[in-house]
């Protein structure tokens, strides 16, 4: 990922990645979702959620219950 972005959430489930994106965007936080799933075998790989460095603390707090 480019400089200035921080990973705040990782999941193997597309629905959790979508939930994380919606939670953060509803708070005005810009989000980048990277889909690293294998194109042939969808059960292999993860979704990575990145936010700007300045939003890392707030994003982590907002997503803490989603990690459970």
C-alpha cells in the first residue's frame, strides 16, 4: 500500500469487508479495500481495509466490535 495509509482491518469474508467499509465511510473516513482473494479458489485470501494515517485511531475504534 502507498505511504500514508494504514491497515486497520483484515478479514477473509467479503460481507465483513463491506460492513467495515460502510461503517468507516458513514463517519466520513476515506477507505481503500484490497481484495487479495485467489481468483480460482475464493476461500483462499483476505480483504484488507486501509485508511489514511490521520484516521487510523478512529477507524480502529469504530471497527473493534466487528473483529469479534
